[in-house]
């Protein structure tokens, strides 16, 4: 392997935008698209009214295939993946589960790396405009504002739902919610009482997981879980690194406890994990986190919430060590009076990082640093008329690298009928500088500069509702104006050092739409679409020796279709097909054409406690390419596995 | 493909073994709701001949299933009548209230608005963590519930030991 290739690989570990060595909600609480209601079937001929209360308590039940929710009030492009969707899909990891959201683009890079973005800018190094939360804990890295998905290996059965918002998250979400928010919530411990065992084995992967939950008195519950997985080496892609292994295996364990009464809800949870990425011996990741949250209703018109967490991760990859320790404290107050829903709050986050590079001269200066982020926000939702609401909010945010920045947003929600929501929004969001943006050095060629926040003003509008009793539909359009997007440039006049600057501006627009139709009581069809057009140019006096790599590599169109079948009580199946368009703007990189792929899951309930399933990913081709990342990419492969799940 | 064959073989092998038909989760919850009235004593029970009032406050996930379940109950000469309402201010006269707001905060708001009355409040873990006196959850594929007997006692309600015995967990009265 040449030195140059190695330099690329290191950049992989630092995950920075240096492609060539030549050179944001609103009602987060209000869930999702309204499912068409399933008619209640008579349960096996049994008349429930004839059963004693003890017999009722012993009756096995079939969960509603979708949560019945009131139409979401959230005036955003919101897609909800339910825990049931995930368990009924072929997804075997969190990034694979995110393929269920039509408003995300998911690119598998290799066995452990994924690039995931909404509304463009996708690649490992440039998917840096997303806020990702797991139970309120922010998981994007302050190193480069991206997400290292190989640090996130939850037990999928614990996931209650994943809200995917494309577009700025608005006032209520934390920093970095520029192009989207992925808000992952695990089940309350009171919903996971009892035991669950799962094992899978297949052509490419194996897993084992166990969970056990108990009630703690009448107001509390606790669960503990452990999760082990192995994904084998992928084949080299031809355009990517040669001889780089990417087998990914490891474990994760943790607990969650919840205590609730009418007034109070207290949550304490934590995880610990260790995994190996077999690029070099000892490469891998480990970490721990613990989070506490207390929500208290002060009266029927006021409540407050306070949350604190600690999170520590260490990544070892190709002779570099990247560690990040985060302490976060946030609090908010909700007030409800006279047609107004007022939310105000604030947060404080501090991180201490260290980046040690034993491979080449790229370094962060200083090697270790503590950073601070402070924010305060206020938002009011008020009803102008019974069907028309206005949401106005502003967040003020300051970081160690920036002065005070204001992020306002204004939204209008109109409910002409119970089944219809029309909304429009304009919002401002910023991506504040990361450590790499400000302090990456390769002396004497590259030095840290004065990189400023990247800025977005987003105009959005959408419809969400039930055009018929059996169909729910969401359509949204957006027009995003970006300024100060990152470039890599020589000094004005052409001299050294090279610095990261804010030389690009432009706009993007697109449409996102999805529907769910309950065709018959046993067949549900989900369709999805997202499109993206980008138009960016250099600001006067600027250029980019990284060849506008910062804009990412995105498909112009994505189409999704998924059928969920439940023909008999014991049998559940899901079949999904996706068409991902060719990646755009690959000036310096190999072309990645559009492709069709399909996943399937067939689940058979053998007894009351045991279910067996067969699942397959990427069924249409033995291998295909999802990314043109020449420093990391390997082939995505067809994978078929069988699994068993026992609940007791 | 070997795996698929194995699954098929197992399925055939098992075809003779009885698997009890599963009842829809919401149908079982709907069957529980009017039944709770049998196991609770109110400080002021309904007048002779008047029905128990089972109120659905906020979102109704049950629909006609609940009306059917209620119509088959007769408790000490009282029928069970179902009333539906969006807000808590019309809840006077309810003995039981299933509470589900549009959001968790909304559920809390509705619960607290019912606090001044002797109403057995019931919530569902599927709708959020906020708990009434009875809180439905699923344990090993069955509908079960937590009981907050302390809160019930505070409103003058008495819950029978037969119902308490079925709870996944009980917050005991002090």
C-alpha cells in the first residue's frame, strides 16, 4: 500500500473533508403519519365478554401492526419508523433500519461504516448537517460533526420508534439540526417486562441478544440487555482500498429503568460497548454512557424537564486514536395557557476530545481540547383560529468557536379538517465549526484557519393527512439557501498555507413524499419518494482544491416500495424494493450508477413464545456499490440469514 | 435456501401443535375497561338504576369495540355507558376514564385536570409513560397493568385484592 493510499485511509479515520492529498421540531412528542385503522377482527371466535378477568389477563394478544395515533400536529417533514417496522424488516443494524425512511439516503461504505444524510451532502466526510439523538443523547461527533455509526449498535428489539425529520429541526432540538434530525427512542422499561432471546445466523452474519425486564413496585420497571454481533469481511470494490479488512464484531450491554406516576417520570439508563474493526489488530471502538431524565408536571398547565448525561467513546482505527468525552445538561419548561403552548429552555454541553495520529503529519492543534456549547430557546405555538396555528421560536447558540448565533423559525399549521394538515415553514439553521474545521493541520501545507459556521435558510411546505380511510399520505417540498459552505483553499493570491474556508454558496430543492395504504386487512403497502437538485457556486474570490467534495455525492431520485403481509395469524412478511439514483457530481471519483435492491423478511410464529424468521438483504445482486469513497468503500453484498426469537 | 427448507420443515412439524389464536391487543384492553368497575369501590357509587360512566378522554383507540364490551356488562344492576370527550372539563359524573392525550404532555395535562374527582384513571404504555391509576402494558404477549393503589386511595377509591393480584406491579397505599 502506498503512502498516499495510507494518507487517504488516515483521513478516513479522521473523517475529514480532504479528499485528495494533492491538495434541526416542533412537537417532537407528537408522532407520525396516521395509519389507516385496521378493523377489529373477532379473536378466534372467542367472545371476550364471557372470559373472567383472570382469563383476559392470560390471553395471548396480537399487537396492533401500527400504533394508532392521532394525526401528528408537527408541521415538519416527519417520517416515523416504528419498532414494529424494524422487527418486521430485514434490518440487522441501526443504519440498515434507517433505510426504511424515504427521506434519508443511506450509503453502506463497508462492514462498519455508513454515510447517512437527509437532503444532500452525503458521504462519510460530508454528512455533517444532521442531529442524531438516542433517548435524548446527541451522538454526532464534535470532531467533524458527522456520526460514526459503528459506535451505535443498539438491540433493535428495544427501539420504540425513530422519528426522521428532513429539514431544520427548528427550535426545540439541539445543535447541528441543519438538514435533518434522527430521533431514536427506546421503549419505556414498563413496556419490556419479561424476557426475550434472539439468535441469527446466515451467509454473512451472526447475532445473539438477550433482554430481561422486571417491574419495580407499581411505578417502576427495569430492563437489562446484552447484544453480540458479527459481520464478515466484505469483498474489495475495485475502486476502494486493497487488502483492507472490514470484519466488524463486538458486543453491547446496558439497562434502562423508568419510574412514573401521574406527575413524575424518571428515567435512568446506561450502556457499555466494545467492538472490533479488523483493519489492524486492536482497531475498534469502545464506550460507556449514562443518562438521567426527570419530567414533572407542576400543574395541569405547566411542566418541567431536566436531563443530564455522560458519554465517553474511544475509536482506534489505522494507528489513530480518537476519544471524546461529553457531559450535557439541559432543561425545559412547558407552559399551556389560553391557546398558547410555550416552551422555553436551555442547555449546556462540554466535550473533551483527543486525537492522536501515529500514521502521518495530519494533526489537530491542540491535540486535545475542551469545547463548550451553550444554548437557550423559546417557542410559542398559538392558535389563531381553531384550525390555524402559528409556531414561532428562536434559539440562541454559542460555542467555543463562534459568537452568539440566532436561529429563528416560523411555522404555520392549518387543519382544515381532522384528517388534513397543511403547513409551511421558514427557518434558519447553522452548522457550527467542528475541531477539524478549525484546527486541522498538516504543517507547513495546511494550518487551522478562521472557518465560520455554515448557514442555511430553509423554505418548506407540506401536506399530511388521510385522503381516504385506508391511506395516509405526506408530501413536502423544500427550497434550501446555503451560504459559507466549506472549501479547501490556498491563501488569496495562491500561497501557502492551505486553509479550510467558507467559499461555496448555493441552493437545493426537492420533493419528499410517502404513503401507507391498508389495501386489505392483511396487506399494507408503503410507497416513498425523495428527489434532490443542487446548484452551488463559488463566492467571489474563492475556489476549492477539494473539487467541491464538500457537497457530497447524492442520488437525484430515490424510490421505495414496501409490502407488509399478514395473510394468516402466524405469518408476517415484508418485501421492500428501492431504486437509488446515480450519485451526482463525482468529478474526481468513479461513477456510481443507479441501482435497484430488495430486502425481505418472512416471520413465522411457531408457538406462543417462539418465532422463526428468514431475512435477506440486497437480494437482487450478489454485490453492488453504494458509494464512490475510494479510501473506504467495499462491496455491499447479498446476505441471507435465519433467526429465532423467544419471548417469555 | 437450506434455512428456508428448515423453517418449512419446522412449520410442518408444528402444524399439529395448538397455538391459541391471538386476540387483538386493543380488543382485550377494551374488554378490560368496563370490567374494572366490578373491582373498584367508589366513595359515591352511581345512583340506583344509573349506569357506570366509562369515559374516553382524548384520543379513542378502541371505537365500537369498547361500546360492545361495555354493553355486555351488568354490575350490581348498573349498566356501563361509554362517553367520549376531548377535554377533561366535561368529566363530571365519570367513574372510569381512559386517558390518552395527543402527546405525553397532553396526557399529563388531562390526568391532572381529573385529579380533583374520584375517577379511576386508566392509561396505556403504548400512548406514553404517563400513568393513571391503572396503566396497561404488555408482559410476555399478554395485556397486563400496573396499579397505583396509593393514588387511588388518595381519591377515596378502593381497589379489590382480586384486581391487585393481576397487576404486574402495585404501588401500595401507605
